[in-house]
C-alpha cells in the first residue's frame, strides 16, 4: 500500500504533526451524517487552518485522540 499524506487541521489531536499532517499509522474515516452544510473542498489551504475538537465525534476522523 502506498504512503499517502493526510492533511489534518485538528491541532489538539495526538497524531497532529507540524504542517497540519496526520502522523497516525492507520486512519479510520467514517461518514459524518450530522451537518453536511459545513463540508468544504480542496480550495482550503490546510497548512493555514487550525481547529480543536474534544472527541472523535466532533471530527470526520475516528482516529482522533486528544493530546494529553
């Protein structure tokens, strides 16, 4: 399987790395059925955006784990 760079703007995630890169070895992504109106596309520069979440339910990424 090829290595894929995954961008992540959730700066308080344990796997978050410099440059808004996800450093997790494996990533679980699930559908986010709550609010599709906030979805955005690749026109956003992920290197410039930083957000915070408390749980994986506040993200579309089920791999999220808060930094301690």
